[in-house]
C-alpha cells in the first residue's frame, strides 16, 4: 500500500490535470431546460392575464409583458454571474446577501416602505417596487448553510448537529422572520419557516429539535390569533379557507373565482388569450399570485399539469445536485432551495385550488414580479454553481484515474 501511495503521489506530481470540458458541457441540462420552459410559459401566462386589462395596463397591452421580459433578462444575468463565480467567493458573499436582505426588511418598516394589498412589504424607489423579503429567503438559505457547514467542517464530522448549532441557525432566521411578521407578510413567513425546518432536517438536526420546532410553531400560531397579531383580513382569509361559502363576495372571492377559472379549462383549456374568466378580469392578481389559474383555464388540465411537471423536474434535479455536492455548504444550500421552491410552489398552486389558504406568494419563475424573479433565478444560479463544482471534481477524478491507469501500462 505504501509503495502504491508513493507511486500515485509521484504520478500526480508529474501530471497536470485539467478538465477540458467546457462550462456548457457541464451544465445540468434538466435544470437549465426546465427553468427556461417555466420562464417561457410564465411569460405567455402573464401576457395573457394583462394584455386585455385596460384598467390594469392603462391601455398599453404590452406594458406588463415588456417589464416581465426585462425582469427575466436581469435575473438571467444574475444567475449566470452566480453560476460562474468561484465557489469560495459564493461562500464569502453569503453573509453579504443575508445582511442585504435584513437591511431591506428594515427599510420596509421605515418611511420608505409602502403598503400594497394590506401588507407593508415594499420599497418604492424611482417608480420601481422592491420586495426585500424575496431576497431574505435566499439570504437565510445561504447564511444558515454557511454557518452549519462551517461548524460541521470545523469538527470534521458529519454527525448530527448539536443544540448550540441549531440555536445559532435559528437566530439567523429569527431576525428576518421578526421583520417579516411586523409587516405583516404571513405568506412569506410560512415559506421561510418551511425552508428553515427543511434545511435543519437536511443538516441532521436532532429529532427532538424538529419536533420542538413544530410544537413551537403551532403554539405561536395560536398565540398570534389570541393576541391579535394577525390582521383582520388575514383571519378572514383563514375562515374563508375553512368555509369558502362564508363570504363569497369578500374574503372568499379570490378562491371562488380561481376555482371557477380552473374548472372552465377542462382537459385542453379554452386557448391562450381566450379564457373567459381571465380576459374578463374576474380573478384578482392573476398575473402574480393567481397566475396558475390562467394555465388552468386557458391551457387546461394538460397545460397546468405540464407546468407542475416542469416544477417537479426542477426540484428533482435540485435534490440530485444537493445529494451529490462535494461539500456541506453545497448540500445544505441545495437542500434549502428545494424546500423554498417546493413549499412556495405548493402554497401558490394550493391556494388557487382551494386546498391552502390565500396568503399571497408568487409562483417561482412564473409569476410577474421583479424581486421574486431576481431571487428565484439567483437561487437557480447557485444550484448550477454547486453542480458545476461537483462536475468539475468528478471530471478531474475521471481524468486523473485514466491517466494513472495509462501510465501504469507503460
């Protein structure tokens, strides 16, 4: 064994290994393809939901689709930059992303913040509306992944997390969670909570901590209702979720109209730009939170099913990337993105179908909204960065083994 190790060392010193595959060859085809398909499909749905709405567009039917395509272009540039960035710099920039999200959430509660749809979640800058909570999701994923990876790697052990590790990770999530609750933005808070829980589970947190977090969440929900932390309209939405017939013209209106729109679609839909509910504007916020109803009505069960299949393909490949990552930060960041996208997509589609309460969260990579698009595509860029690093390591290993085998023959 010693002689073989010495021979291997000498061979490694003589061989300068380079992975000759281009970056394009190492990209994950499923992630890139499913993301591109979701972006194209989302653009068509947003265009259909806004083109004929003169009250929304001011008579310019192309206004929203032009903005949406611009947001996509900017988001794709951000994704490409993150994917091409050296892995070490990604870890260095993780705290910056987290702090930027927290500062943005703080500014929302300042005089710069604006109230839209009952929630003080926006900053208006020069005619642009920015929702820092979207960036906070990515910041929490990156920040928690970095902290837990550093602590695990410092011990050089993949053992379960210690109690102090879990508390430190929860402290990272607690700051943005408190600021989001102060807005209040219940939908984003639920997505953040599911993401944090999933990330801790992926990191190997002790089961008693996970059970305790679930119990604490239930107790916190009851306390929030009893103490009046939730706004009146938020409580009415939950009541309407339990009983949609309670207030069909008020709190239950969105859900009722969403179900009608999806039901109208049948198997193959009424065709793009021809949905009766969509083109008549009966479903509120149809280009953002209820964009899935456009797919259901105009593309039918087949089109809506294809959209869900694309989301599942993206989540499946993201899981594969997280499992195959060659470092703890990559595994945790990838797992956190899976939890984020997975729960948010379930929440968005679920509220359109009436199986989840209306909380106002966009459908990742599909809904209209610049901040959401930027954050989602940055997350995809991080997935590709993790994948490229793993593929580079695998490629180098294959090349090295082949060259070592070739050298032993001679």
